[in-house]
């Protein structure tokens, strides 16, 4: 078997070199399956049960563009016979799985990508402790490599070159930005002193210069990515590389490296809502920097800390998660655990095949689509850097509840950072700031200019509103307080549990639009909860309370309606309006120069932490959809059903009735 593996490896290396010289195009990455098993030092049966017949049946039934398989996980043990001298290889490999999978995927015209753990590598650091990051107390981090040390040049780059020589199409590098830690190794300290001129190194957030230290660490990680990507591309230009979660919510930076695509794996639970958030962040990055992107759903329920695994997800469950991603123009992949011998599981083959059919049916109407500007929800990189306790932990809790509430109110929302909005704010009728408490002064000024020139700002959050108090025409009357408090607006009430800022009105034109009560019951009125303030030709609406966690936790219909009541007047002429159900997410896009309207049925128990999986989402019926267009469309077709919908057109609005929405449909406006 080993002789066959070597022959296969030699053959395919030669084939790849010939193809690379001819400049073959990269493999499509729209729909794929991800497998990994994070090989350990006790795995001694790798390659023993590989079956060409079984993989043939999987690839024939599912028809993915690519599969991703394990080659080195977080334990740092290579699950293939690596010849890199510094690598740690599993104790016994009966048959080379990478040569095996390359041969079969090539036969089917399917791409082969590899799962490789980067910064997170237990074995390498046990073997070479000098490569490890150092903690603030000087002790060695036994899992995380230093991005200042020789790890990349001595192990990572040589192994990625070796994987490219296998004929693999690319690599999905895991354990990267989210695993990177503040590093106090001698090389890191020398760089800090050299770049800042400071001799005293901050060891905690209480020490002067700690933000400088963290930002240097972030920049050093980005340089580390750029270095290994460029080095591997010099060896094999067609080898595609992604660093898992780079340039995502965890790291919403401008893209300054030559990564080939963007990708990440969603939270195993509540993945419909996390896909809606993470997809919007990657979509904005992909559009600006012309990078393909995809998101991965876990094929099973899982809970971290302490780890607990639940049921395998049904096709309906995964398709609802996929719908959020596809509607934003991205690709999709599903994760299944590889067997300890390196073979692929076939128990969920019917689910995989049904998922594949769902994705393929929508690909002609979704792939590469671009959102129509309507509502921009700011995710400030400055705030992320200023408030995240880790280097690349993200701060999605500040916006995720607000995003879900706005989407549940059928409002079309994009998530954009400063580098997406600078110079193009006027394209968006509404910009929402939810708990973005640290803004660059020049960006804050541009936001106010946007409002002066007719834009609408919706500012949410106790600390967030304080930084705009002068423009809002209010005076904070004390420190931020905690709930619960009852808020009343337009005759409706909602209980808020989060922090709120007590204010009094000082502006002559500032108008209260919601009142704050002294308790969760109908106590006395103690102040204003929300205001509207004319600002130049535009308007600033403010809510003096943190709302995101409240909605993420409870998804209160009253809180949804409260937010919708503030946001909808700021968007008086939306390009799309839907009525007939509150369970529809709406994504208007441009696809191949045509307007498309994605409708996603978000019913079911996807957000319930007590539910591992579900197999039914009740269909929605008789939805009324109004689309604003400059001229009467020739037709509006519901896809992939191929159903031409009867249309009424008056006053620039085309109105259709969607008789049934199962999970996801695209209205194509011709």
C-alpha cells in the first residue's frame, strides 16, 4: 500500500506542476464538505480502512465542488507521512490518506483542500519550546506558537509547500487569529521596545501602553499571515490559502495580505442568526477586496466549555443555515467529523445529498450577488480593538441582537466597518450604531457630516449615546445605571434589562419618543428612553440603553417592534417590503445586473439552546412583497421554483403574492 501511495504522490505532483505551469484556474469553492479529526499521538490506524468505493458513492451523491480533509489539527500531529524534519507524525500510517483522497477527488473533478492547524500546535511546542509564545509571567504557552519566532519558516511553510506538492488545491488554516495570544517572548519584547521607544513592557490592561502592546501583537499576526501566504504562493501560485476567521467579526481589519479566500466555521448552536451576522461581515470584505468567501456549518450540535456533543443536524436544519449564507452571495460548506482512521463518515450521506441539492438549486440566483444599500449597521474596528479582551475575539455581542431584531422586522441590513463606509455613507439611507463606544474622531466627524447632508443615524447604547450628547441635545445626569426598566413608546411597553443612561433634554428641537419608568412594572416616569433630533438636513435618533443582549437572549416581539418603530421612519421608501409574516428575513441584491429579493423563512427552533436539531420549519403562505422599481418589470419569478408570480404595478411599486415560502426563495425581477 505504501508503494502505491508513493506512486500516486509522484504522479499527481507531476500533474500539478504541469497544470500550474499552464496557469489552470483555481478550483471553485461554492459548495463543499469539511472533515477533520485532529489526529493525536495515539492514532495508529490511519489509512487502514480507506475505501475508494465509499468515497465514490459520497462524491457521486453529494456532488461537492470540494472536500476538506484533515492533515494536522490542534494536537500538532500530522495525519499523513510528512517528510518535513520538524513535523510530528502519527505513530503509524497504514496508507497515505492525502494521496488517496487526491486520486479519487481528481477522478471526480472535485477539489481537495486540507485542514491544517497553524498557531495552535501542541506537538511542535512540546518538541521545540523555544517556538512558543510566552505568557505575561514569563512562562511558556504550551499550545500557541509565537508569530515572532521560527515556527512559520521551520514548520508551517515547509508543510504547506509539501501539501501543495501533493496536488492539493488549497488549505484552510485553523487555530489562527482566535488562537493568537499576547506574546512576551524575547523577540516580541524587543520589537515592542524598538517600535514604541518604551522600555517598560505593559503586562496587563492596567499598565500604561497596554493598547500599544496589543495592537503591535495584532499587526505582527497580520504580518505572519502575509509572510507565509506569500512564501507558499512563490512555491505554488495556484495553491489557495485561507486563515480561518481572518478578516471576519473576530478581525474586522482591512485586508492587507494575499489570502485567496475568506472562511470561518459558525457557532454550532443558533447558527441561523450567527450565519446572518458573520455572512454580512464577510460579504462586505469580499465585495470590497474581491475575495471569494464561504461559511461552514457544523453538521452536529456541540457546546463548548465543558464540551458536550448532541445530535447530528437534519437536512432542514442545515438548509436553513445555508439559506442565510447563500442569500448574501457566499459559498457554503458543512462539517462532519472524520473517523480516527482518516476515513469519511457515510451515515449522514442522505442529509449531505439533500443539502447539496438545496445549494445547487439556488446557486444560479445567488452566487456572487451584491447587496443593495439600505441599512448599514456599523461594526467598528476601532471599537473592537479598544474593547476586546483578547487580540482577535470580536465584539459581536454589541450588534448581534440589533441585527436579528432589524432582520426580524423585515429590514434589509448590511454590516460594515469604517473602511467600507468611508467616502460612501451617502449610499445608505440609514446608518445604525449599536454600542460602538470607541470611534475614531475623523470617522465620527464623517458620520455627522452624513447626517447634516440628509442621512439618518440611529444610535443605540448607554455609552454610545454619551459620546454624541451635544449633537443629540441631551445632558447625561449621572452614571450608567442597570435595569430592569420599563420603556413606553407609541402606547406600547417593553422591559429592558441592560444598562441605560439617564439624560435630560437640552436641545430646543430634541423630541422624546420613548419614556423610561423607574422599574420593570408601570412605575413613575423617570426620564426619556429615546429621542429624535433634527440635524442639518437629516436626523439622529437615539436610544439611551444597551439593547443587543436583550434581544439576543429573549427575542422579544415587543423589543423588535420598538426598534422597528424607530428605524422604519428613517427608511420611508425601502426597496422591498414584506407583509404576511414576521418570520421572513429579506435580502435585496444585484445578481448579474438584475434585482433579486431573497426571502428566508426563519421559523422553527433554531435559536433555542435546549434544541439540538429540528426537522420541520412550517411553510409561510401568501406573503405580500412590494418592490420599488424605476419602471414596470417584465416579470417577477420565484426561484428555484420557477414560478412566475402575477404582478400589480402602480406608483413605482410592483406587488406580488408569494403563495408559499418553504425555506428560501429568490424573487428575480426582470
